[in-house]
């Protein structure tokens, strides 16, 4: 919010210096609170992303093992199985 800061001696100004100071302090307090709120949301999001990445990695490894077992159980030729294992080990 832009506030006109005319000469101090201008008694006809819309806001006195005290009022301007109070308004700016209020805006500062609100900005600090907004920053804290955003920081908290960021930390929660960061933690969630970390947990989800770990879950994805865990399930990805489980899936690779399952596919390899299924392929070997269904008599896939060893050469093709090796190719599939190599492909499934790509992160």
C-alpha cells in the first residue's frame, strides 16, 4: 500500500507519521505471519514429497522383483529374461 509522505510540516496530510508508522508495522507483522505460514506449508510439502519418493522407490523395487519372478516362472528364455532384468533395473 503506497502512502504519500509529504513534508512533515504539512498538517493537512491524510495520515500523520504515527498513523503511517502504525500501518507499516501492521503490514510488517502480517508479512511476517504470511512468511511463517508459507514456510510451514513448504516444510510439510517437502516432507510429504520425501515420504512419497521413498514409497515409490520401495514399490518400484518390489515391482521389479515381482516381474522378474513372474517371467522366470513362465519359462522365459534366459537371454530374454536377462534383457528384461536389465531393463527393469533402470531407475
